[in-house]
């Protein structure tokens, strides 16, 4: 696999003409104080250096540059040569994860991958992620499976993780992460607290999504405490060998449920199952949909609400852009988009939250200001990560919550 990765990296960085257009849209560059190595062009340049390092068997530490990439792919849509700095980062992280060059693996990244492999959840809280469904009933005979992927639920633990890292300090935090990556069972002993305010909010959003589906006549099964995380972190952090094993395991669980159609609720899981799983899992023939695909837009009451919509990167900045959320919102409200929208939408900073929380804070504050500049009454998100990072005022609302309030009786 490593030879294929090196060849793929050579092909991608070899197209770069160093024009710098990518830097105009890279969210991490200004957030990092215009540190060249934490911007799109810098990552491509370091990708070239990484190739030289591999060939000459030298030592270089480049991990922070690649791990800080948000994989939003905004750079691709402004590059005249068609270079995808996000792809360069992902290939480079995969090379780093393979230990082809030593001393570059991020301890926290490795820990998250190992814990996910052990518990099918990056924080070992899979069973707790089903609490939102208490009092509700699933339909085990349905061909539809509601698959949350634990994504909304995990947002309640992010602040706890961030606070714990701040208390421990960088050195102790990295040592602890290295220890847990070696002995994943220690994660169960790590006191990661759930933020109850965010947790209850996310649980309510999931309940509202389930209610929207039922109001639309959709009966679905749900795996409850057995529901696994889809493996987003493992893939994004470059642990491709582990991801292939993990994806096959999750695919089997989904197929063994008897489902023919998987109903996803967030952009990351939708993108991963629809576009990535088929590359790693043979005969992955499950129908992957987003819950809004199943709800008739005419089910909602039109109105004069003034809203702005923050488009998630994994919807808008992929080859096959998914615009159903925006199309639905336009039927119920007056929608104004921020200056950075569509193929130029700006990431909320969320994918950096666990490894580079300071970058995430700066990027999310900048994006929140851009959304406020539309003067809309409400800011609507369609992603748990985006909501968690942009939730800086009472006007921020998740699309499922907003649409339920507009549903016809």
C-alpha cells in the first residue's frame, strides 16, 4: 500500500504551480496566524518534502501541518491546476500512520483510532449514545435502519475532552494519549465528562429527526446500544489499513440488521458510507440516504422567516454536492447565504477540534461573524459538528429542529 500512496502523492503535488490561490480560501491559514505550514499551499510544499524524506530516508517532522488540515477541500475549487491540498494531507497522514517515517504520528490521533477499533466508538461511550432513544420504539421488521453513527451524541463530550487536555497540559496529555493507544481499555477509566447542556440539545435534535421521519410515514429500525460509530476518525486520520478492517466490520453489522436502506442524519456519515465505504468494502450495496431525502418538501409551511444557512463541507465541497437541506429550507423561509457559500463555503473548523482546539475556536468565531453579517434572524446548520462549533448565540439552530417547527399538522 505504501508504494501506491507515494505514487498518488507524487501525482498530486506534481501538479502544483505555487500560485497561492488556495491560500485565499484555506480556513486554517489565518487562524494559525498565517503560518505557511498550516495553510493549503504549505501542505503541498511539505508533501514534496515528505517525498524527498522517504526517498532519502531522512528524518522530518511534518505532522502538525497535515493533521491541522480540515479536509474541507475548498482549495480544490480555486486551484487552476486542480491540486487538492486536502488530498495531499490525507495521503500524507496515511504515510505517517504507516510509520514509513518515524516520530510523526500524533498521539491523540493514534489513541482515537485504537480506541475506536476496540470499542467501535472513539471515546468508548457507545452504549451511552443510545440514551436519546429511551421511551421510543424501533421497528425491527423495517427495511430502513436509522443510523446516527453516534455523531450528534459525541458532541457532548468534546468540551470535556478539551477541558481535560487544558488541565493536563500538552506534554502530559500526549503521554496519556500514547498510553491509551497502547492499552485502549484505559479509555474506560478516563473521566471524560458529558456536557449536559449540549448533550440534551443533541438528544432533542435526534428525537426531532425521528419524529420528522415518522410524520412522513417512515418506519425504521434502530440498533440502540449496539449501534457503532462509522469510523470517520480512523479514515480522516489516515489509518487506512485499520479503516479497511473496521469498515468491513461495520458493513457486516449494517447488513446483518436486515436493512436495505440506511438513513443517515449527518454529513460525515452520509459522505463516508456513500462515497468511501464502497472503495474499501466489496459488494457494499446498501442504499445510503439522508433523512431529508425521505421527507416531502411540501410537508412544511412556507413563511417569511429570515434565515442564513451554513453549508457543511461534506455536503457542498464534494464532487457530487448534496443540496437537499438548502433546497428544503428555501421552501419554508427567506434564505440568504453568507459571502462564502456553495463551492466556496467556509468550514466551521470542527474537524480540528480534538487535535487543534485553538485553531477550531478561531475558525468558528470567524465563520460565525460571516454568518451574522447576513443580518438573518436565524443561523441554520445541518451538521452536529457545525452546530457545536457555531453555537455562539440563541439564533443558531439545527435544521431538524427548525423544520419540525414548520411541519404542517
